[in-house]
């Protein structure tokens, strides 16, 4: 068993809104959130008061302890207002991917039993289609739309702030959806203690100062964004500059104009910062730290980016939704972190590297134990048991090795998930969509490397006598899934390799792909 070299942290047995906004009145008029597009600001004192008023508004609507509120929105300065307002009312927030189709959103609303949905006007066509046949009684918008109440109406509530007793160890604060190590998306139950303590663990490695300005392009609906772009900086008194999506020109313009000191990103952004000509001529002198997570980052690419930006290193971190999400990070004061390493073990965290024989190994599956391990998957005890063993170890499905300095390297995945721009794409889901096409006899999907990213590639067996093109297949899938799940490459084959059990032998397809590239 491997333990952290850092002293243990205090377990934060407090509601997440208290863990994050406990010093908000002390920070007062300091800007907590800035809209990177419009320049509109919310101060710490305003954020505290607004979230309390939203809690009162939710309580007036009948939201009670244990109810679920769905937050389906890109990053806005009102996202944290709604989030902390909901938790103050005793509710669980289920964060929804902003790219979801109506069908995908509907499934999450049904599974989570959400009572209310908060979105933006642009998303109303999807939202209204998705709520049919769910427990959702009303849709609110963060901006304005005729026929819908706005979040600002909740802020204007004159009702009493609800007095709710929260058990941080048991009550679920946030319910993001993750495919875990296999299959369809599942609700990940993260308690107030889980996510509050994980911020305290992260603070030791990621030392955000009060005068820092942090850019938020990673989505708040993703647990990485929720933790490092919302909870962590707002707890520490920094200013979060919010952008609704990643657009390179807007991103660079905002980095310069807002004098951003720190950027948390995913590998595709590191690629752009390292190679894109648009970076030339932009004043990034304020930028002191870049950290990449959510998917593996090539060591050479990280070094190229650091060199271009004049940084000592591009730092990496590692975790997964089921771990609130952080377990490893490169300490920011290490002047010579090894290339390609995802970091050192967080304080108050234990790790094992377990070989195929079930024994500890130099290289093996990464198992984690600590206060950040999820409570479990919502309504799925069997899947929870398959992921967290009786001794409390969460089996990540990733293969890792550790060097003599205590740095972890993630070398492979046991699990089959494709990581596209940090999003999880389950191959089984795309295969199921492909097999609904009457022109396709069989299909299998794997992740392949393309321009520094992992993309879904479909191997397709057409029906006899059917003429099918690559574009036909790509268009069929893209009409039925969120944009990030789209099939990007297609190869036609005679038969999908399968085991006697019928399980697709993806390793054979990966070997075929490797041979073709050679």
C-alpha cells in the first residue's frame, strides 16, 4: 500500500456551501465571478446573499431536504448561485452535460428523479422535450425567456432562508453522471464530505492565492470544473472569470484582457497553446500556471507548451468523477516535475497498484482509498460493489506505475472508455446506436489517436448488397448523440472479432489499427 508523503488534512464535515462560502462576507466586495464576455461581476458578498435568496425561493417552491434539482447549463456567473442555493435548500444538484440531446437529458432526469430543471433560454427546445414524462414540475432559466421564470426571480424571493439539517457524511451534494469503468452513464453520489474534503486535499497541492484570476472554460457540469474552477478558487477568495465554452480567440483575448494568472485546461487546449499561430502576439505575461487533467497529456506536448508560454512546466492532475474527483496532482512548487507524470498522491489518500493476480505490482490497476471515494452509484448496488470493494478500495480501471520520487504515470486503461476532449464516450453506447441502422449488420467502436486526441472509430459490417459510405455512418450517428460522442472515423470490415461469449475483442481491433498505422 502507498500512502501520501503529505500530512493528512482535516476531514471537512460541513455542507459544501459552508466549506466554499464560509468567508464570503469577509471577502466582501472582491469580485468572485466575472462574465468574460460581458464583464458583468458578482462579488463574494453578493454571491453569498444571492445563494441564500435562491435557497429561500426553492423552499417556497416546495423543495425539501433530499430533493434533486437538475442544472443543465453552460458556464455562467449564475451557475454557482443556483448550485449553492440548491444545496442550502437541502437539495442534491444533478449536473447535466450542456451538449446532451433531449433523449440523454430525459434519461438523467428520470434516473435522478429531478423535481426542477434550471437551464438557459438557448437550451429550452431540448429541455422542454426532455421533461415529458419526468418528475420535473417547472423549468427555470438563468437568463430570460417568455413564459418561464428566471433565476433572478428566485433571487428576489422574500421568503425565509430554509433551516435544513445536513449530514455531510451521508447527504449527497452533487450527482454528476459518469460511465464509470463500463457501460451506460450512472449517477455518482458525492456527499458534502466527499467534495468538501477533496477541496481541502487539493489545496495542499494547488496553492491558489487570494489575488489570483482564474479562467473557467472547463464546464462546471464536469466534476473537474466544479471542483477546481468553482469550489476551490471560491473557497480561497480568488476571482473566477467565466466563459460559456472554449473558443480559442475568445479564450486568448480573455487571458490577456483579464490578466488571468492560472488556467485549468484539458489536453486539446494545451495543444492549441503549444502550436496554434493565434497565440503569437497575445500578452500572456500574467499567466503563471497551466494545469491539465481529464485525459492523458503527452509529456513532449506539455514541455512544448510550457516553453512557448515561458512556464517552468505544464502541471498535470489525475482523478475520476467517482473520486470527487482528485487523487493526484503535480505540486506547483516542484520546479522539475518529470514529463508525463500525473502527479503525487493527495494527502489523506492511499493507493495500491494491483496486478492481474490480485497482488501489489510495480505496474497495475490503480486502486484508491480515502475520504473522496464516492458513496456509490445511485440505485445501482451491484455496480457500486463492482467498483468499491469491501475494504473501501475504489478500482479505477486505469493502469499505472510509480517512480522513485512518488510520481504516478497512467500507462493504459483496463476500461474501454474513449476520452474525447476530456469527455467520456462509452463504445457500447455508440455500438448500440449503429446497430439501429438497418443498413448495418454489425459494428464495433474503439478509440484511436488523431491530432493528439482520442476519437471514436467505428468498424462496420454492412448488410449484404448495401452500398454504405463513411459519411452515411457518421451522419447517422451524429443525428442521435451529443456532438462529442460522434463517430469520427469509419472502416468497413467483413466481421467484428468476438470471443465465444459474444464479447467484442477490441484488443484485436486496436492491434489492427496499430498495424495499419505502422
